[in-house]
């Protein structure tokens, strides 16, 4: 893998990719620093939306598992479109890969 | 900020994840890469379980360990890495 | 794939895998899990059958026509359950106002349309994975 006689193009390409990696790492770290601490009670996640789901989910849907209540009941449109996305993906795969049985 | 036992476990998990991600880049044999990637999903499922989200843990275990490993193994048969 | 040990082990394991997948699907309203994870486990059972016993044996159990039919059935089933709400004079995809029996929370049949939708998505995901696997394998 590591030859002694690497061309200048290869060295330049590697230096350029390392610089790109460091730049993107810097940007990611800049974003992560802004995040609130994990598990703190006054995070912006803990607002009235989560409060309402936790209090009313059992009464609204009659389902113990709150994740299922949100996926299938509160966000039913999302899941419907997600199912359609799966259907479209499998249709594309079938069109691309499936052999024509009439040719054999 | 005081670190508890849970934070320590999470840090160990994250360290293992980073090591596995580096291994995926540097290991030559593609079959080993697929297996290491399955281990990544396993550690990720344990991490989800530790973060109190068993739904995601089950989905990660089924999708990451089962389906992704299988599909990449299938695709690997058609790909050859140079050198 | 003529290994005797592999065939024996998979023959014993497949019913348990399928049973666990169906358990995760049907208990999606009660315990962690749900339709997508359960459907994937159910599909992995069929894929294990395909890998070990060959595609012909797998086609006997779960043919491509059946898989294509079930893939198409999933969204249709979901949408028609959503239409029940419109028939009862409420919005599309409502649960509580649609008139389906809500049951008692904590029992297996509860939550109105949620169990039905979960079953539909689970079958759809399972057949999707099996179809994907068969399409990728026949490429050779």
C-alpha cells in the first residue's frame, strides 16, 4: 500500500483530503459545543409537547407503548408516507434488478 | 460536571464505536469489514438500551446486525478491492 | 449449502425466529418493538430459509408473487383503515373517533386501529426484505 516512490499527485491528494477532514471535524465540533448538556432538566427538549404526550397518550390512544402511540396515531400521516417510500424503493429495485422471465 | 457510572459506560461505548469506525477504514479484507460493521451495530444497540430507548435498540439489532450485514455481504460478492 | 449441521440448526431455529417476529409485531402496542423491527425479524426468518436451503425451497414457502402481492397490500391496507374514520364522519386516519373497538389498555387487542396498522406494516416490511434479498441473489 505504502510505496516509497509516490508521485506528487498522490501526496497532494492525501494532504488535501486530510485538510478537508480537519475542516469538517472543526465544523462538527463547533456545532456540538452549542448542544445543551445531556440529561439536564432545563433542556429545550423538555417543553409542553413532550409533557402533553406523556400525560395524554394513554387516554387518547389506549396504548401502553408511547413510541407506538406517537408513530401510528399522532404521526399516522408520517408512517403512511414512510410505507409509501418503502414501496417506491422496492419498486425501483425490482425494475432495476429483476430479470424478465419471458426472455428465458 | 460530575461523572457517574452511567456516563463512564457511555464513554466506553463511544470509544469502542470510534475504534470500530477506524477499523472499518483500515482493515483490508472486505468480509472482515462487514463483520466489524455488525459489531458496530451491536454496540450501538447496547448504547440505545443504555439511553432508555429499547424500541430503537430492537430496531437497530434487527436492521443493523441482520439486514445490513446480509445486504452488504450480498453486494460484496460483486465488488473487489484493489491492492 | 449441503452442511448437515447448518440445516439442522436452522430447521430448529426458524420457527422460533418467526414466532419472535410475530410476537414483536402483535405486542407493538404493549412492549418495546413495533411494526418495523418485527417485520424485519419475520423477514430474516424467511431469508435464513432461502440462504440455507436454496432459493427453490424458499420459493415454495414464500413465492415472489406472494411477496409482490403483500408489498402492494401494505399501503392499501393502511390507507383503507384510514378511510374508516372518513366513513364515520371524522378525519382521515383518526383513531378514537373512527368507531373501532378501543379495548382495554394493557390487553393484546387494544388501541383501535393501531394493532391492525402494525400488522399491515409488519407484513409489508417482511415481504419487502424478502423481495430485496431475492432480487439481489438472482442477479448472479
